[in-house]
C-alpha cells in the first residue's frame, strides 16, 4: 500500500486501506456489498489526521483556493454546456 501524504498518518491510512481493500474484494466485487460503512470510522480517522497535518504545513489554504478556483471553472463550463445543450434542443 502507498504511504500517506503525511508520514504521521501512515498507520491510520494503512488500517483504512486494509479495511477498504478487504471490503472491495470480498463484498463489492462479489455483489454482496454496495455500502462501505464498515470502514467509515477508519476513513474519518485518516481524514482527521490528514486535515491536521495539511493545516500544520499551510497546505489547507492552498487546497481551499484551488477548490474555490475550480468552482468558478465548473460554473463557467457548466454554464456553457447548459447553453449549448439548450441551443441544440431548439433545433
């Protein structure tokens, strides 16, 4: 399994990865599980660890900026797509 972006989160990530891969291979791929709630707490723990690590490094602000920029790009793209779809439906 791959290492976490934050080395201090490696152990938590490994526990989540193990749970997820087990669920994916033993349940999801066999059609017996569509919901991965059994790994949700492990994911939340990993997410919490990463959030702290990214904040300590100042990366959280960069992510927020990138997400905000992406919202603008999505709105612009989706607006164009909606307009072109509307124009095509009128033909």
